[in-house]
C-alpha cells in the first residue's frame, strides 16, 4: 500500500511540474517590448498595452493562425480606412471625440464580455490596488491617450500611406527609449538596424509629394508617446500578466475619462453638433470595428511566432498602402517605395535579432 501511495504522489508531482513548465516556456513572456511592435491595431490596435499570457485555469477559445491572421489583417486595415473615411470624406474632423467614443465603447464592451464569456477571466488574477492604479495605470493611461489622440490627428494632415511609412520608426523609438532607461543595452548590430530603419523612413519622407510639417510633427509626437508607454509598461508593470483584452479592460475607462477632460479644451461642443449629420450607424460600426480588432489581438498573440507576426504586420502595411492609393487616390512615389522597403527590411532584421537573444 505504501508503494502505491508513493507512486501516486510522484505522478501528481510530475503533473504539477509539467504544468509549471508549460507556463514558463510561454514565448510571449519574453521580449514584451518587441512583441508589441507586431500588433498594431491601426489606431487602436497598435496602441494596446504589451500582451502577455494570463495565467488562468479556464480554457479560452482558440483560433489557428490560418484563421485569425486574415481576420486581424482585415480588421486592422478596416479600422484605419474607416477612420480616414470619417475624418476626410465625411469631414468629421474631431479625433479627440472619436478616440473618446472608441474607448467608451471598449470600456462597455470589455465589461459585457467579462460577464458573458471567458475571454476576460484573467482579469480576476490581477490585484488592482489604489497604489498600483495611481502610480502605474494612470500615468500609462495618460501616455496611451496622448498616443491615440496624436496618431488620429495625423490623419487630418497626412495620407494613410505616408503615416504607415512613418510608423516603421516605432521600433527605433522604443529601442532608443529603452536604451535611455537602461532596460536594454545598445550594441553595434542594433545600432546599424536603427540606422537602416531611420534612413529608410527619411528617404520615404523625402519622396512624399504632399508633405505637411505639422502633420509630421504630430505623428512623430505620437510615436514618442507610444514608445514611452511601452517602456513604462515594462518598468511599472513588469511581471504583471495581462493579455490585450484584459489590458483594454483596465485602460479604456481611464483613457476615456482623460480624453473627456481634454475634449472641452480641444474640440468643445462642435463634434456633438455634427452627430446628427453622421448618424448612429457610422458611429457604432466605426467603434465596433475598432473593438473587434482588439478582441482579435487576443487570439493573434498566441497563434503564431513573433517572426510570423512581424511578417504579417509587414504584409498588412503593404496591403494598406496599396488599398489607400486605390480608395483615396493618394500617390506613392518610387522613392517612397524604395525607402519604405529599406525600413521594412530593417524591421524584419530587428525581429530576427531579438529572436536570437
């Protein structure tokens, strides 16, 4: 009897060790900053907090890479094209209001999902204290709001294709900020990659026919806010396990409130007078597409490797640039194609360098 009891204990111990190993070997927990770079959400997606696998005993629904990648690409391009259509075709030029509305919709949507599905079960594992909220969530939420507002404002002055080219510099910005805060150490290979991406973006900018300095500064500021947000997540929330949807659950109400405070000083009541012209269908579907993109990011993170996600993002950007030229009639010059190709090559090298560490 004692031998049988000991065997049962050994089997149970082996199961516990196997379970622990499966959690510790999660590929998403490593290189949090770089994994963020592959999950742009257009204007909301790219701006989600660093994804990580939430430790929860319940099984979440899963989709294969062949299913979720086309869905994510479709939603990601749809968000950007829809926003640009709203701003420049319908002339509803109120990015602060639009971002506030998207975040309010997301705050409500995540709470509905929390009550009706298992997608937000991981939120129960996050112990949100007042101290954590004030010292971590609030300042990161401020950076998140700034990034969202600025990136949406850029669409009032720059073409969709050119903005996508400028976003290639996001990786460089994150790397430079992480070096400044000594989260990572600079080396010659990364410095050359930084130079390659920067040079490609510079060449693409030089080939832009409708260059607008104010729009360029706004987009550059958006990149700076986003880089600071990602680094602050690594510093302030290091070790906290939240997937993109759980992160949105906590950040959306904070950012919506901060944006609401800024609305009277930026756009005033003007957007509310335009709501009747736009109609509820446009507003609801626009916010719904952005929210569905955030939901798809949850499935995307665990569906493929970091390199596949990088290549998916590159393909999405190329598709978006091509689509914007056909839909909105924007012009892409040969110089821009060359410069952007150099920048994309640098991004892939950046991901490969990170994967080897």
